[in-house]
């Protein structure tokens, strides 16, 4: 399953690259679906890279769903990178083996840039009959990530969806 999402961003390519790649370990700061993320040593460190990879915790359960991501390629000069995305602690019925993201950001004028997420999913063999549904769901999900990153770099604050997710996860104080 393959698709690309492009976005015009009212921020410099350097600012987009910093938020996505240089601050890779801190995805939880701007991505609504990630309550916590942290850096891990799960592969080679590329020249210019601040990170080797990260783990994104999806579930607060210690044995819950995690996403392990590592750079397969990283070029700070051209602002391109490739990230392998593996899912950890998934139920048997989870249809994705792994994902691959080709990220690119290019300058497009004064304080503007073009951002591309080239998304590829490797489905488990039994899941191919479900690919239209999976494609639709992942298209929406990745579209939200692109929207959240765009909002974050344009406004210097997280997207309202992230704010809502953060407020939802806060414990309610008792009186």
C-alpha cells in the first residue's frame, strides 16, 4: 500500500526539518496520537542526525502498543530522510507488518516550504483483502499527522487536536 501526502507550509524548510528530524525524539510535543516518545539507540547514527530513532508510546499500559521508528537514511543537506516504523505489542489481528516513511521538505519561497510524506505499508499476507479499508484509515491518520506538523511549525504551538488529547489525558483533580 503506497500513497504520498504533500503540504505547502508557511514556515521555512529549516524550521520544518528541525521539528520533524532534528527533534525526532520529541514527536509527543506536536503529534496528537503520541502521548509520549523518547529516543533509542536502534540503528546507525547518520551524519548530522540528532537521533538514531525513537519509541512512541501509544498506550499508557507498559505492555501496550508501541511504535519503534528508526532512520534508514538521513540527509540534513537535502532535508530528506527515510524512517522504518515497526509496531510492538500488537494483537495478532493487527494487519500491518511495518511502514516506511520517505520524508522530504523543500524551500518554496520566502518563509515557505513544500513537505512530502511518502508512506508505504507492508501488510501481513492475510490482510491484503482489507487493504482498501486500511488505506483509507491510514490516509486519514497520516493526513492528520501532516496537518499537526504544519500547524505546529506555522504557529509555534501544538494543533488543537494535540491540546485536546493532552487535556483528556490529565487526571481530574478531586475536590
